[in-house]
C-alpha cells in the first residue's frame, strides 16, 4: 500500500471513527440559553474527541498495515474492485 493510498484510507477511517465518537459524553444543559438550540450539548469537548479519534485511527491503520504487509488482506479486497 502506497503512502497516498494509506493517507486516503486514514482520512476516511478518521472521519468514520470521529462521527462514532461524537455522541459519547454529550449532555444537554439543564437550562437552555436564549439563542441556542435546546438539543445542543453543554460541553462537546471536540478537541478531546479528535485526539482520541486520532489515537484509535492510528491503531487501526497499524493493524491494517500489518494485515496487508503479511498478505492476510489484499488491497483490492479493501477497495472492492480490480483494475
């Protein structure tokens, strides 16, 4: 797997993990302030979730790289098509 392909897969995987991590720890405020949506989270902690997402994605990419380099997983099986 080339570095451009790995970077693309990392980006797609990062966003997938990020969207899964967004709802964790999100709580509604007890009293909504004027001008805010009632369902907006009180403390979204986006930077913490982005850091955790990056760590999880690095681990997943390392496992993917090991699987591809040892021949357990073919790149074309990931993409779903052959040239």
